C-alpha cells in the first residue's frame, strides 16, 4: 500500500484539527482512491514464509490478522489520535468494549478504582458489579465535589474513571484539578469523552492519561454503527492495552471503522451546530422546565468551568418534569423528535433515562445520581431549531406544562 498524505506524523501532527478530521490517517492503496478504502478481510497472505515469521517476531511491519491489525481500522485509529492530540489509539467494538478494555487492561485483584457517581448505566455496572467480582475494590464519588476525589484515594488506588459532561445528569468534572490530583498520586485517569468528543473538549490538554470513547455517538453521528476507541501514550497503548486487546479481541469491525471515519470528516461542524441548537432549545423551555441541566446555560452550576474546558457544550440536555406520567405524556406527544435512547445523532431524540439507559440500576443508585422519575434527556439534532422548538412546545403543552 502506498503511504501518502495522511500517515506521516511529522506532517500530519502539524495540521489543524479541521484538516486532521478530513485527512488524518488516510492511507491510500495502489489505486489512489480519494475516499478511504474498506478492507473487509480477516487475514493476510505473504510472499514467502520468512516475511510472516518476521512480522510475527515484530521485526518487520505489516498486517498478520485482523484481530491484531486492519488497514481500515488503522486509518480510524490514526485519525482519532491526531484529533485527540494523543500519541496512539486503538479502536474497539463499542463504547462499552472501550471502557471495559481501558479498565481491565490495567487493574489486578487487590487494586482500587475511584469512579464518578453520575455515569452511563453500563459504566456504573463495571464499577458496581464487574470489577468487584474480580477482587478490585471500587468507590463512587460525587464527581463535581472537587475534594471528594483526593479523599477517596487509598494506598492501592490505581485508576480514576469519569465522564464529563456525564450521562444523563450533565455533571461537569474539573478536568485540570482531578487529573492533577491523580498525577500527584501516580493514579491513571480514564476519561469517557463520549458527550463532547475531541471536537469540543480534549481531556489530554488538561492532563488526562487515557481518553475512551463510544464512537457510536457523535463520532458516527448518524446512528449507524457501534464503535469505540481508547487513546493514550504510545507506551501505555503498546505495553498495557495491546496485550489485553490482542488476546481478548474486543476489536472494531472494519466496516464500522469505515463508517466512523466518514463521520469524523463532519464531526466538528455537527458538534458545534448541535451545541448551538441545544442552547437555543434549552433557553426556549427553561421557564417551563425549571430543573433544566445543560452546561451551556448560565443556570448550570458549573457553567463557567464548562466554558473554560469546552469549546461548545454539546447536543445533550436533561430536564425534570416532576413524575413519570408527565414525562411519558411529553414523549408520546412528540411529532418530530423521536423517542430513542441514542445520542449524538443528527436527529433529535428524547428518552426517559430511569426506564431505559439507567433502568438496570437500583432506585437508590438512581436517586443518588439524580436520575429521577421525571427526568427526560434530549439529544438535539441538526434539524432547523425552530421546528424542534415548535415540537417541544406543543408536546409540553399537551402534557399540561
Ligand atoms: C453510550 C455511551 C457509552 C457506551 O457506548 P456504546 O457504544 O453504546 O457501547 C459509554 N459512555 C457514555 C457516556 C455513553 O453515552
């Protein structure tokens, strides 16, 4: 394969993010295709036996098996790393494959992990159920309480794991502060950046060690495939993540990688426009839904912090309408916005977290996290914001608000 414009780091790392999003990692075959090629292959063939022996010995570059390398997946990994400002990235089958891999690859029985209380339901399941089964202790903290992180540290604390903004309560973590506390204690920070992506927030600029993604969300951005990614230093990826990934196989399929590559080309445009639409829609209903949470609105307790660490505040907000009956009445009255638990999509989508994304948690854990029976979460899409406003307005009225 011909290595052309997108793969030489001495050139690509100097490009600005918009250029990296379109061209970073592009690796052209002998046909010189403009759009990235889709390599649907599990294996590779070799000119002779020595070539494959050298590759397996790590003495020659080249593909050997798609659980270890695939050209389409490698293009996606390089593009995500460049956009993130990370030395390296490995794509994963889904966001949860990414989170599970990022945690399990580095912890052992006897270690301790501190995680944010407000988190995506499955991320909390990893902390509350999976890690303890293997003798890894976990503590959840109120992630917006800056002192809580340091207070939770024990001699065996290995990892801090959190999302910001968090799903679905939009809690914002002070990245610079929490990453500094971790660094001072030799703790690795793993940041789930799905709600923002590198287009809006780059945790490594604030000292994060590892950034993990559901690429299913804003990166694909059009609701097509499941995918994930983990970014880190070259040394961490090679020595900590890769031995785990290569032997357990949570890999991203080439087709899904290709879809996400195309999504990244428009990520920044979509993320910024959807953020603007979210702020405008939020303002239009704030008076009728007082407990509305979006980091882009002055009413959010960490609005100033969010403005400092994000270039825009993302497409998602949550609001509390009091009880499940009213929440369901609003969902059922929608005519444009779909009832759907996905986020990051170009379509506006709304869901009731307590009965969907966070249904697997106990009522007590939901209460503690702020996932109330009246909470609705909306992903604001790319439709004309006037149409979204009109739809939400009539749905609120239909529910008596
Ligand atoms: C959706 C989501 C995940 C899980 O990603 P999948 O691609 O659905 O596996 C993890 N973290 C956050 C914050 C999410 O929103």
